[in-house]
C-alpha cells in the first residue's frame, strides 16, 4: 500500500482503480475432491426466488431453508445448525444441531466427519431437506472478491461500511487517495485513473537454443526468468500463452555436478511445477514451461530452439550485472578447503581455501 500511495501524483486526491473485483458466480463446494462429483454435479443449484441476493456484497455462504430452497447469507454472524457429510459412515448425512457460524460448521464437519454437505442433485437435496427439518448450513460458498492477476492475497483495506454494493452493481474496487488509500466498491464502467503492475517479464518470440536465449536475455534485459513461487508461475503462464512454440525456455538448469535443478540466480527449486516424469534431470537438459495445456515444466535438451522469457534486471536485484559470478557454498569443509559451485555455463566445481 505504501508503494501505491507513493506512486500517486501529489496533486491528485481522488479515486484510482486497483485489480480487485467481485466475481458473483464463483460458487464452489467446501468438499473439493473431484472424484466425488460426476459431470455437471458441482453446478447443481436450488436457489429460492430472488436468490442469491448478496446484500451489501457480504453474503458468501449458503443455507437451506425449511422449504428445501437455498439462500446466501453472511458467513460469520448467523448461528445455525448444519449438515455434515461422512464418506466413511453408513449414514452419509449427519444433522449437527449445535448452532455455529458457517466457518465453525465447516471446521467441525472436517474434524469429525468429512466436510459440510455438498448437494449434487435434486434427490440429495430432498434427502437433506427431510433430515434437516429446519434452516441449516450446507457446503456451498464463494470467494467473491478476486484479484485480476488471479493471486490469492487475502489482504483487504476497506473503508468503514464497505463494501456496500449500493445499487446492486458495484463489482469493482477503487483506492481512495484522500482517505489514506482505503478501498470502496464502485460501478465498473466509471472512468478513474488506475494502477498497473509491471512483472518485469518479456516473452521473446524468437526461436533460440537455451544458451542463445540466455545470452540474449543477459545482453538486452537481465536474465532468463526464474520461477520461485506460484505467484510468479501465474505471471509466467500468462506470458507463455502468447508463445509461438509449444514450450518456452526458463532460467532452469540441471547441475550434473550436484544432481539437482537450480535457477540461474542460484536458488534451488523449492517451488516446483513439473509435468509427470520430467523432474529427474539429465546432463545437457534445461527447464522449459508448456505454453498450453497445464503449463507445467518440462526437461528438454538445451539445443532445442524455443521462444523464451526474460526477466528485467531492476535496481533492487543484487545480482544485476554479475549473474555469472553467483556462488553457492556447499555445507562441508574438507581439509581446510571449502567447495563452491560456480554457476558458469560449464558448471564447474572450484575449490577455494577457507
């Protein structure tokens, strides 16, 4: 937030769009096991007339009324009985009469049974209705507010009494500069200034070997891209979708000396997104990401010619200008010497005096 506020011209005190929006159709079941649902069963709904209403943009959990139809409701205020599902019991559905919030009910069902009840079809809706005999929580909910880059940050900085969904169509979010950067929901088609975010990645749609791509990135930008987190993976995926080759080079290389994968900045691949059978490593192989399908990582011979993604070298990157001098000191000393891996193209191990 501080960086956003500092980016604003000192003469502007109005609103500016940020990347948060209200996805009102993002309903999902608490039980996420894909094998539990046949085709179309996750989409079954039994809404009452006028539902879901989403009053004040705060109704993100679902209850079953005494007539068997569904209403959306706030998740953390109303205390209700609930219906748990137990996949290991003879009786699949269990009525929990103790009153809880939706989130408390979800936690209880997961601890004592399997999860809050999913309703896959009309027959199951009838079965749960017959068991309940009263208003109960079921397992449908939504993570309504989403970031446009698909990140999962839960950080919020709403103004008091926001979001309020005034008029029923305020599905986008502004940051109000005059109110210390706090947020309000607004109608999406109003024109405001806006903030953009630069992920410092460039897709180069030229076909080059891995070594050629590395040289190109270092000459023109900074380096081949590293992917240390799932968030960075999402950014890489968006770039890779526009590639003209089935795979796109990243800055991932297999160390023949140490027998594991490393990023060019020296980091081990703590976060991994390998396609099945591709993580074993082979001398002369480098890492690429699929431009389509599941956009997973694959191991390919470095002589293959592909598009590639460069990362810009920015001022705060301490490795700018000395990528070929990155060293990793291995753990053990041996007779007064420290073995250190020098990440050159030859992947040499050099012994240095301690």
